[in-house]
C-alpha cells in the first residue's frame, strides 16, 4: 500500500470542483491556483477516504451540503488573502 495512491483528503476533490465552478481555473495561473488550494485546504478539516464511492454512498446529503459550505468559505477567505497580497 502507498498512501499517496490509496488515501486522499475528500476536501481536495470538493475544493477543486468549487474552483472549476467559479471558473478560476480559466482565469488564474497555475501558481495562484496551487496557492489557493493550499491555503483553502489548510482552513478545512481533513476528511480522508480510500474510495470516492464510499463518500457517495455513506455521506448524508446534509453533511455533504455542510462540507460544500465550508469549502466555499475557505476558498473565499483564501482568495481574499491572495488578492490582498498581490
């Protein structure tokens, strides 16, 4: 088993989805996006999983919604930090 292939933080997926949803992947360069992801993820609690299907099957809709709200807040805060330091 290798941790980098078998285990990941589910918030990574949600954060990337939100960044794409905002269209930032089209507007910002790779350096900004990497910093945005790191700052955002550091503002979120880890939620480690092995398989995406586990989250889809076992995660209640209310918890998924709460996680998405946390991601939106973290990305907003990270953007404010990055944009304020340009």
